[in-house]
């Protein structure tokens, strides 16, 4: 079936997704207690990058210019900001 897109794009996106997953696993394994803020930033960047890859490449929103792609990415970033805010508040409280 041909949906009007290159077959190389999903393959490249899949490799990028695997690389981001590897970075997540490595950062979780190598984290130090003194670098909690840096770890949180790395996790946040990787999470938003994964959402962007999934929305643009796997959901096919790269070419159509629909505002739903940007809305999905913004929603994920908002949920992430709420989770990070909660973690920071709990860390400051203890």
C-alpha cells in the first residue's frame, strides 16, 4: 500500500525513537543524586522529542499542516510541565 510518503521516513524515525529510548535508559542508569535537575531536564527533552517524532512521523502530521499536530505536542509538553512542577514542589517540601 502506498500512502504517498517515502518508506525511508518511518525507518529513520524509528531509529531516532530507539536512540532516544537508549538515551533515556542510559541517563536513568548513570544518574547521580547530585545531578537531579540535569536528569529531569534530559528526561523532559527526550520525552518531548519522542512525542514530536510519534506525532509528526507515525501519525503522519508532518505534511498535512494540520494544527492538531502542534496541539498534541503542546498537550504533551503541558502534561510534562505539570508533572515536573509537582516533582519540584515535593522535592522542596521535603
